[in-house]
C-alpha cells in the first residue's frame, strides 16, 4: 500500500485546536477525507474521520489497523502540513516587506 497523494487545507480559527483537514489518496484508488490535524497538549496529531454514536461517543469511520500504517499516514500528512505552514509563513513575510 502506498499513499499517492495528500492534500491539506489549513484551518485558521481563533482559539481552535484544529489546525487543518487532510485528504489522503491510497494507491490512486481509495480516498480518505476529513482527517483532522489537531494541536494537543503534547504536540500536533491526526484524528481519523469519525461520527457521533447514539450514546454520545465517537467512532472512527476509517482507520489504520497497524501502527506501521498509522505512522505512514501521520508522516505523509505532517510532511504536507509543514509545507503548507512554510508557504503561509513566506507569504506573510513577503506581505510585511512590501
């Protein structure tokens, strides 16, 4: 299995721990959308798409089964998130200099 594409949309909402939303394409054949990028107390992490249950809890709709696949998702999403963050930083810097 190969992650063939990652798309990250940055979220800028004041006082929100959610920093972005990611979509991942696997083997150019299967897409997983609405993977949340969250800033937690111990750093940034990803949360797989989920839905609210009748009892008020949440249950993942899709998720990696093995730690190796979870790490593959985390690494690919965080790499793309860092690129988006860097582009935003450069654009902000250029606006200040103008």
